[in-house]
C-alpha cells in the first residue's frame, strides 16, 4: 500500500510538473515574506533592548546649589539600588562637551560664560530598572530640589514600544491573510491536478476506496511542495540578509547602537519549514476534499 501511494505521488509530481512548480513557488513566496517580517521584528526587539540597557537619566541642578551639596546628592543617589553609575558634570565640563561637538558655539559661550550651562548628574540605571516604567518611577522619586530639570528621553522610546506592539499585531494579521491566500492558491492549483486525475479518482470511489486512501498521495505531494518551497523561501531570506545587512548596518549604525541585523535562528527556520509543509498538505487535502465531494 505504501509503495502504491508513493508511486502515485511521484507520478503526479512528474506529470503535473508545471502546476506543482506554481504551488511550490507560492509556498516559497509565503515563507520569504514571513521570514523577512520575522527578521525585521527580531532586529527591532534587539534595538529596543539595547536602548533600554543604555537608558540613563540627566538631572540638571538649580543654579544656586553649591558644589558640596551637589556631591552629597551624588553620593545619595549612588547608594540607591536602582542606580548602576553616577557621574558629575560641571558647568565647565558641559561647555567643553558642547564645544567639542559644535565648535561654532565657542564664541557664544565666551560671551555668556560657561555658567550658562547647568551642572548635572548623569545617572545610569541597572538593567532591571532600565525600562520605561522603571525609569519613570525613578525620576518621580528624585524630582524637585535640588534639580531644576530631569531629562530621561524615554517618551519617544515608549512611543516606539507602542509602535512595535502595533507592528506585531499588523504583521500577525498580514501573516494570517498571506497564509489563507497561499492555502487558497495551493488548493486551487492542486484542484487542477485532481481534475486531471478525475477518472482515476472516480474509479477509486466507485470501487469503494476511502477518502483517506485517495488523499494520501496528494498529501505527500503537498509535503514535497512544502519542503521544497519552504527551503527556497529560507534561502531567499538568507540571500536578502547577506546582500542587505552590510548596507543597512552602515546606514543604521546610530539607531542599532550595538544591536545586530541577524539571520533567523534555527528555531524560527524549522518553524517556518514546518509551517510550509503544513501549508502544502492543507492546500492539497482541501483540493481533494472539494473534488471528492463533487465526484459522482
């Protein structure tokens, strides 16, 4: 029985090569789009994680706060469990830093004096508290005297977190639509294969063959289509990664900030390959079911 099923499946693959190539191409395109999307989401996740790890708070002192009180405040904040590191930036340090990066401002600072820039504490939080909620809680706890203003630059990171969540939801919906379209296209393509073998299927049904016996060769065809299409799709994702990664890393060096544009891991690759096999089998079984119900 197994040899008969294998023989029928191989014969159908050879006799309907063009139709099977179309179905394989549809599966490959689906895996390619899914792989590119997953790679982009993984990279964005790493970027956000690197931003969270590098999150720091700039606390600017009020002008009338003395130097001794500033260092006492620095020692108090350094002792907190949320804090990994604290550095003191004087007015002159701030002026030197700004002049180094914007030389044109040097003449303006000479006229106004370095005191125009406030002294500050640059506070780096431990990773467990370097989240939007954790940073906000820390800022709320140290706000007020002796600080005139506290800048933690997390509003846009929070917006990016929201955008990333929305992107994941849209990607999931898009992936579902692509999968349904792929099942429809593969099913209709295989329906043509079933139609070409309608005489064989009608004869099998007349002599009492079960739906499972008739559908197994088609399921095997779908498995082959899924394996070939999924493998081609993953190769396409890898090729795009190799071609684009260097250019994107150069263009997004500042945004990536230590994150990597990495290829899909083995787990996701196997998951996509398994999904492509499932897609091919489901499409083929759907086509056989449609034809089997209409036959005779």
